[in-house]
């Protein structure tokens, strides 16, 4: 607890941490490809996720100019629909915006509301500006401010994305807490000097035995209790 007593601003990852990206995308794929069973829907979901990850890596490596998630998601949707043997442009267009209609975890909305009574609360997402706006509205996530990595033309874990949050917070990085369900995200935040809190979700990237984060919580209720009972 002593390590987080001086936190001034709380920053949340969004995709996977505040919304259930995996279930939301799977449901959208099932809607786009009604004939798909669970196994084939999971295969198509993996195809989507692999495309997004690969393209973001290519951008990070300088092999591709920055493209926001709306562009990459449309590419992923085209690949999924093509793999399923469909060619309906309306189906592709609908599926391409699936990332804007992801369901929040059960504790997300209340968790933000509780913490926002005591701290400035920011969202920090790889989702593009417009996608993030629509996602927040759909999921009912009420931030003091939502930051898209599109502002710096990069994707987490690029250091400039975390610096965006630090600059917006307007305080030293050690007084800014990054909250995520992805250990890779928290490692990036640590490298920028931020404090870190891992929140367990059914999906995500759990910490390894070598990870040392300031907090590890089973959910946002536990996180809020740790931060507000000071």
C-alpha cells in the first residue's frame, strides 16, 4: 500500500481490461457468419486477432506507415469474411465496426464511477479516436478523458503512448497509475516510469513470475478499495 499512497491520476487500458474484446468480436463474427459453429468462429477470431497483432507489429517496426484501428479492423473483417467464403460488402462493413460495440465487464462502469470520485481517471487505448469514442458510448465508460494512441501515431507498448498519458496527467510519472489486464502493457508503463496495477480478467496477458507490479487485483472493486482506503 505504501507504494501507491501518492497516486494522483489513474489510467486504464480499455480493450480487454474494461471491455470484453474477445467475446464481443466472437459474437460479431457469429452474426456475420451465421453458419459458423463454435470451433470455426474461434478460428475466424484467431485470424482476426493475428492480423491485428501482425499489422501493429509491422507499424512498430517501421514496415508500415501508421494506420488506425478502423483501417486495420476493416482489413481483418475482409479476411474473416473472405475465409468464410462470403463476399457481401455490407457484412464486411458491419463486422469492421465490431470493435466499437464491445461489452463492458460487469465491474467496469461502477469501478470507473467509484474511482472518479477521488481521482482524475483516464482511458488510454490503442483504439483509434473515432472507434474509442463510439466504444466508450456503447459500453457506458465515463472517463474524465479518453486518450487514443492515434494522437501519437503509435500503438502500445510504444513509449510515446504512455508519455501521452503522463503529459495529460500533468504530474510526475511515478504519481500516475496504469491499470491493465495485460502484463505487456504494464511493462511498457513501467518503462515510462508509471506505477502499475494488474487486474485479472478471463482473457488477457497474466504476469509472469518475474513481473513486479505495484498492485495485483481480482477486479475493479478490489482496486478501488486499495486506492481509496488510504
